[in-house]
C-alpha cells in the first residue's frame, strides 16, 4: 500500500516563536489523536527547522525543508545544503515548487541536480510539477507535466525514484482560491501514474505517492482525496492554521 501523506508548506510565513507555537500545537494534537496509515510533514522556513524538528515526537509527524542547494558545500552565500537540512533532523525537502520555478528561474536541469543531492543525503524528495493557466488553456498541460517529470525526476534509477513523492500543483490554483475540480485532479494524477508505469513499471507506479497541491482546504479536501490516484496533499495557506490543517489530515 502506497504512503498517504499530507505535507504543509509554510512558505515565507511566521516568525520563529509563531512557528514553534504552531509546531508544538500540531505535535500535541497528533499525540492525542495518533496518525493511522498516513504521514504528516511540516515544511518550514530554514530558521525554524532545527527547533521544530526537535519538538516533533508524535509518530508519523516529521519536519521538512522547502528547498535546498544543488551543491554539497562551498562558497554559496545564503544557500542551505541538503546535508545541513538532514543535520537538523528534518527528513524531507520540497524540490521544484512552482514559486521556485517562476520567481527564481529554477529549470529542469537544476532541479534534477537538487533532487540527486537531496537523495544522496537521505532526504525524501517531494518533487513538484504542474502547469500555468495559459498552458492549461492551450491544451498542453499534459506535455508540460511530462517534460518536468522526465527531465527532473525520471533520470533516477528505480531504487532512488522510490524514495520520492510527486506533488501535482496546477499553478493557476495556487493561492488563488481556485481549485482544480476533483475530476481534473484525478485526470492528471492518473496521467502521472501512467508515466511512472511506462518508465518504471506498474508495480513501482502503484507504490508511488502522488499529492495534490493548489488551494486545498478542509472544505474540499475529502472530495479531492476520494479520488483513487490522489494520495494526499501539499498544503500551502491552510497549513498555517492548526485546526484547518488538522481537519485536512483527518479528511485523508
């Protein structure tokens, strides 16, 4: 059975004390209401990682980063390596979020290098893919997602690929309040699973966790998660509110 995961992406939000308070509240909640057959990953800003990682002891609840550098170490002022992330106790990292692609020009070649470096350091990679509105309206959304996966992820051997999670995020639905319909989400997730099957075989495809990201909230999570190929969510704004985030987890 493939993993069911809800990952919270805090993005550039919350000062340290606020982040500690939220992480403490989530840990207390999942100690009282243990996670069953699912995992929750809190992807925090870098300044939170060390403290937040040390606070989380609820089974199935771990910390992750939102990005990493593609180099092992060196003169890269302001950057954070995968080894540094791992040293905090964090266990996962988001690679290729649309905001990194759009605002910072991260291309498929760079993302492949980041993925390889994260895996070399024992991190689970949450690899993001997805199309912008013009690509969806132009009917090339499947082509875009296929290219992103083939160039950024499918270079991996099978054993390394199986350490990765794919997150489909329709860029037109991120932070806009517009959500892909359950049918649209299922259609793309099914397509992605098919691509994995063609590359690595059906057995690997059936074990691959594919998350939905894009204005997922407590009010629509259950409907999205009911789709057979949607294995959880990568949650943005709703992950900043404890009750909302916990309700999304409960919906899985």
